[in-house]
C-alpha cells in the first residue's frame, strides 16, 4: 500500500540572540534523528529559523529585516538542504520571506515544500495573519503579523511528492483554525496537509483564557480538519519560553479518522514520527466525505460572498 514515514521536528525555544547557524544545527540534528527512524518527510515549524519576532514592536525596518530571508536556500540554510538531499528526505520549512517583485519589496510569512531530490516543489504564503498592526504598549507582548507581513497571494495548493505521488498540501499556524483552508486543499485532492505553528500560551485577545483551552482548540482544529477531509495532518510547534514568552507545544500527527496517533511530550527539540498509510483516508473520502456525491455547494454561496 502507499505509505509515508513522516517526522514532525518540533523546536524548543529560539531566543532573540540565537544565531541562524545555531538554529540550522538543531534542524540538522533532528533531520538526522528522523532519518535514523526511516522517515522520508520532515515537517519543521513556522518561522523555524528565528524567534517569533512578531511579539516585538520594532520601528527600524533594517532591524525587522534581520529576521527575514532574501534567498532560500541561503548560505546558512544550505547545510540542511544538502543533508536532506543526501538522505533522500523531503521537508517543510517555515521562514520569513523578503522578496523583490516588480520593483516592490514584499514580505510574507512563508513555507516551502522541498522534495527528496533537494528541489523546492512548492511555496505557500500565509493567508490568515492573526494579531494587529498597531503598537499595544499596555500588552505584555505584541502579535504584529499584520504589521510585518502581507496577506499571502498564492492560495492553498497541493503538490505530488515522493515515489508514490502522495498529494501534499501546506499551510501555516493560524490557517489551521479555518475550515476553508483544509477544504480547499481537500477539494484539490490532498491526502496529507502539513503545517508549522507558533502559538502563545496566552491568548492576546482573551487574557483570561487558560492555557489548556489553547491546546484544546489547537487539537480540535487539526483533528476536525483531518476527519472532515479524510487527510493526514502533521502539525509541528515551536514551543517553550522564548526570552520568557511561552509558546505551547502539542506537536501532533493526526490520522484521517481524526485521531492523534503521535504527539510530543516536551516543549524542547523533539522528533515525533509515524508511518502513515494513505489508504486510511480513502474510505472516509469515499463514504461520509465523498465530496462529489454529498457536498451541496449551491447552499454554501454565502461563504465566498462575505
Ligand atoms: N503564529 C500564529 O498564527 N499564531 C496564532 C496565535 C493567535 S492569537 C493572536 C495561532 O492561531 O496559533
């Protein structure tokens, strides 16, 4: 049957002072661990090369741009690409992308899918940017994704990857809370959707919300998405306290049944692995969620009108 051994490579905290070189060395170590377990696909977190910098108010654009990548692979990330290619492992990597397009500088919260031959097969730019653009000095931390990034312009796509042409989609963090994210990729035939996240333990919008509820909503979102589309979901955290600011863990691999089949139990660098059988999604996509037979899009029009 068509199977894919995947690893979610959870990162512990990355502090502001940590160098790219030291972070890439950690990613390399986890890729080696995934390889020793026979994994062919490694999913790293959102903004996996730096601290979660949108928590900091910065006015100097040059300071902000230090967190961005103007090329990928860059000299610092090349060792990861080279190791993955030598092992025949594909990966997902989240990073802040700085690009010049038609004479304009643009900045996105981006992820890429790299095939086992080392070539980048797909790029995604985060669509659902949470947080705010204005400075909130009274808040203990900021969530400035709306200031530092543009809304992604590439949509939700899927790509055929690996020897069995497994159809893989990707998204980033807050996207996982939106059912439309997964439904669009499901309609494009996704069998697996992978994503990375940085989720503060405190909800900036609801300071009284307890941390357990944050993790519950994370699990609820990815488990429902997996079941309702008959897909595997791999969700990888950057976790722990970055310069004292806490991001929750909860890295998980979810089966198309909606069950969590593997998960992290630390908030440190940790590799979580599972051998995913693509057939498991088929019965769901052929029965309860047979889109062609049972969907009624004529009654869903409001969703795209508002
Ligand atoms: N990185 C990211 O998208 N984090 C958000 C936090 C939302 S609270 C402003 C998330 O949905 O996990």
